[in-house]
């Protein structure tokens, strides 16, 4: 169950990272599509999206650093058998 939850978190954050990358790419290539008055400043809109991307990426890295590694530590280690001479 723990493995499934960790994999679900990773998938969720990867999806969000990809979502924000698409939004950033769209703003960079089609900035005329930002038409609302509150989004006239393309750089501010890009900065907001970059902040969201960084937040999701940080969370994804935290899952890998703190949760996945502890999974590896929990696995039983095979003891090496002494070589016979």
C-alpha cells in the first residue's frame, strides 16, 4: 500500500510539472493569447507559472529523496555467504 501511495504521489507531481511546462511553453510561443487585463504583463504571468512549476518539482524531488530512499532501506539485505576454499 505504501508503494502504491508513493507511486501515486510521483505520478501526480509529474503530471503537474508537465502541465506547468505546457503552460510556460504556450506563453513563450503564443503570448498574444494572454488577453485578460490582469494578464497583460507576460513576464509576471510567466513568473507565476514558473513558481508553480518549481513548487511541484520540489515536491517531486522530496518524494524521491525522503520517501523512496526509505523504501530501499526497508528491503531486507541478502547476506553474503562466505566463499569456501
